């Protein structure tokens, strides 16, 4: 008999976690090996248990689910991630896919779709909630427009963590200082900066600073020349 597929759950609502645990435990080959109520606790639990998959909400305290997903995929790229959320809009779905999540599932469909999503991703696939599948075309068109350099990347297509890092870069913080402020490693900061530069199609720190000013991330300095 093969070892069970090991999963960690992250949601700030204990009652919801219990419901998801019950759904998962109905499958003999799936096992919940940990739970977390916030993003930092999730990262600690992952380091202790090294699961096969993480199922996380978007709105976690301390470190949001999307930012935690980026941290997970940087440090443990083999771990699969499902975002389980109430959010139905295109921007959250885009952020989840950009962060590296293999699944995006609505909480209202978790009792019907969760096990199918786990099994699809376990076999190497991607799973998007049926109610959101129609939004994928718009996301791919957005990405194509960005790749072709048609103007600045809209702020909503950058994750919250990426906007935080751009702001700190514009303030003159080093990668080590940024890592200390955001409780992430220097390596993770470098990973984020490379990803941001690719999205913005730039290769100089000065261009990141210029973008921060143009987007108003530093309003108190907006009128200064750069």
C-alpha cells in the first residue's frame, strides 16, 4: 500500500478547517498532517512536516495566502498549492496562478470539487473552479499584452508582496533590509525582484524606482525628480 498524500490546511477559521479535514479524510489515500491559522504558522508547519500539498485561504493573518504561496514555491517548489477562497474576481485568480498555485477553488464548491481538485493536481494537472474557468482567457490576454510591452503593468497584476518590495526598493532598502522587514530570506527577495523585473520588462533598479513613483507608491515623494 502506498503512503498517503500529505496535506496541510491553512485558514483562520477553525470550524472551516474542520469541515475541510472531514472531506479530505473520507479518502483513504489522503491525510491531513497539519493545520495553520495564519501565514507565518503555515510556513513553520511546512518546514516541520514537508507535505505534498498545501490548501490555503487568501486572507490569512500576518502573511496572506498568496504571499505565502510565493514563499512556498520559492523554497519548496515540489509542494503543490490550492487556493481555497471566497474571491471570484479575475485579479485574485491571476495572482494565484502567478504565485505558482496549481489550483484555485471557491469555498462554496469545496464539498463538491475539492477531492477532484486534489487528485487532478496530484497527477500533474491544474484545477480551476468551474465557475471561474471563463476568466482564464482574459488573464492570458492580459499576460500577452504585458509581454508585448503595451504600457505599464497595471498595479492589480502585481501581488501585494511585489508592490511592497517595489516600495521598499524605491525607499533605498537593500535586499537584506527588505528580507528583515518582511520576514523572508535574501534569496526570496532576489526571487521577487527578478520576477518583478520580468513582469515590468526592465533590468535596472532605477526603473523599479521610477515605476514606484509613477504608481504613487511613495506619494509623499511623488513630486521629486528621479
